């Protein structure tokens, strides 16, 4: 089920429905057959990729396209935000290395002015 869920690129509600239905089907298959192994399950249900493709073919295409578009835009937005954070960190590190201007206090300024006047 985990391997199949990896291939299910669809809204969460469909993934949850798949999990519930697949769990029921697996339990039924295991109860009806003795000494079930992974190979038996794959032979009956198909590989995780085949099972995911079959399930995805049952979902309306417009919903899948909408979900994939949202997913793509979310990925792009995250990439832009990460790039902005990286640039901000680089700029912060560059400006941190710049030396702060030396502060001259009033007392020292008066002493300097007195020297120039004399």
C-alpha cells in the first residue's frame, strides 16, 4: 500500500478512499487465501504502479489536472521563497562583513578641535 500511495498523485480525499478500499480488499484476499506472500498479492492486484495507474484512471481528468497544476504552482512558489531566503542570507553575510563606521565621541571631538585651533 505504501508503494502504491507513492504513485498516487491526486487529492488527499482520493488517497484516503484508496487506502480504505485497498485495506478492505487486502484483508479479504488474505482471509480467503492461506500463506499469502507479497508475490501473491502482486500477482492478484498488480504491481504498485499498475494499481496506482488503474486507480488514477478512475478519477475525473479535470480534477487530476487541477490538482497537478496546484502542485506545480506550489512547488514553484516554494522554490522562489527558498531562493529569496538564500539571497537574503548571502546579502546579510556580505553586509555583516562591512566594517561599521568608527564612532567619535564628543569629548574626543573637542580634543581634536582644540589641537587644530592651537
